[in-house]
């Protein structure tokens, strides 16, 4: 027995129901629909929640529970960071010492729902399981711009960045 102010219930389920309802309301607002049309956006709302990548585990909630990728309405869904070409981090199983990095940056060549073909730094190509890959931790946009203080962002295509006059110190 419980009082109305302290109900007994499953708090995890109630939290998940609240998350689903907030996602439905957001989809309704985005599509300019009335709340009575919630069933129209339910499928897309559930897909977005189930396919949201947890950065701590590098898995979606569906992958954690069922140990495989879920199918979307368009087919198998892959995270956006797994769309080639691009750079990703690959787990290193053999290290010379404990101070060597645990991951190395590799180029993504080809991806399917289970495996990826990557190019290592020494030019070799190998096939690895997706569970041994992780996103780099940045959006990748910064790689296209110079990061030198006091310069304006220029595309780094082998050119030197131009100095920004607003960052120069005035001479006495």
C-alpha cells in the first residue's frame, strides 16, 4: 500500500515513459502536428531513442540488451561516425608497454553492419569488428581549419594561415 504522495512503482519504467513522451512531443512540434496525432510519430520517436549512441559504452541501448544492431525502417542503421571515408579509433590488442596508446587512429574504407575495412598508418588494410572501433571524440570539422592562435581560420590545404590583424599587439 502506498500514499498518493509517495507511490510505489518502477521508477526506471516511469523515467523511460517520460523520455518517450518528451520525444513524441518534440516530434509533434517539429512536424507541426496536434497531440492527438501522437501515433503518427511514435515509430520515429522510438527509433531515435533506441538508436541513440551512449558515449560511455559506445553502444546503443538496443545493442547493450540484444548484442546486435537493430534494423531501422530504412534497413540496418549505423552511427554517422561510421560513414566512410573518415578517421576512427581502433583498439590495439598488442602493445610493447603499458604506456603505449590503447587505440590507434585508422582510415575507414568500407563498412557493413558487422565489420569494417580500415587502412592502418603503415598502409596495410585489414578487416576488424565494429566493436573494436570508436569515434574520434571530435566532430572532424576542426581538422579542416588552422588552429594557430592569432590567425583567421583558413582551409589547410598545404597553405599557411594568414595572420588576423585584430589579434596583433600594438607596437609602442
